[in-house]
C-alpha cells in the first residue's frame, strides 16, 4: 500500500478520536504561533494538517491566508465539511515531498509529518519546499516525537529528534529560537513525548 492509500484508509475507517494524534485544541502550536507574531494578516501553511483543529482556530480568528496540505484527501474532506465552504482556505492534496507549490507564507507549521521522513532524499525535498515556501524572516514550527517518544506510529517507523538534532538536520538558513517538550495524551490515555521547535528563516 502506498503512502496516499495508507493514510486515506486510516481516515476513511477511523473517527478523529480513534487516531493517536488527535487533540481537541492545538494549544502548543497556537502558543508558538502567537510568539511568532500571529495576527489576522498572517499567512499560515499547515503541513500534514489533515483533520487537525488548527485550521478551525485560524479561520475563527479571522485569518484569510491559510493553506492546509495533506496526502490524504479523505482527511481534507473531513476538515472542509467541518469548517464549511465559506472559509477562505487553500487545500492542497499532496505528499509534502512531491511536486506542489504555494505563494510565500509567514508561518510553516508541521505537527508530526517530518518524523515520518526516514530517508535522506525525502528530508532533502521537504527542506527545499520549506525554504521555498517560507518568507524571509518567517517562522517554521515543527513538532516531532522526542528521543524517548514512540519508535513507530500507525505501523510506520519514525525518526525521533531532540531540538538540536532537528536543527542540525534542517541545516543552514533556519535558526532555532525556541523548543518545548510536550507530553501528548492520546484519546485512549497513552502518553507520547513530543518536542516542538520554532525556527526563524535567516
């Protein structure tokens, strides 16, 4: 099963509260965005946003420059149905490492996509999209499993990172300005250690 089919099957067969990454409100993400200067004029790209509640928050707070990318069209359809067609959101159905494009954005947000990229080529393509999409002095917020987090998610291996290791992997041009350890409770009560890192493009 390829990546697209795998994630479409997951979203087609499970409710939002039947996936480990569900959170009713993306508190850490929102706090980091606010620290980066989030306003109603900010352009935000949510990578792997799927059925996340982040887009709901951004639309409710008046942002009209929001894009959500996900490889699973079924996840995007659930988000569209929830927030309604009146919301001005750009929906991109694509693998983040594949061919797609978007105008320059102020904030690049990724909660739990980068850690699935276990191959060097995929990480290189991700970084190229990140640097191309993010404005000069823009902010990248990337959350991955921490070093003591799970070694697998949804049956797939993941790469775990400390903030320093993530900064080294992303390379020059992105300066680490903040990191936060977060213990994410899954809907069934397990605890997953994450680390959120905020970078500024130089």
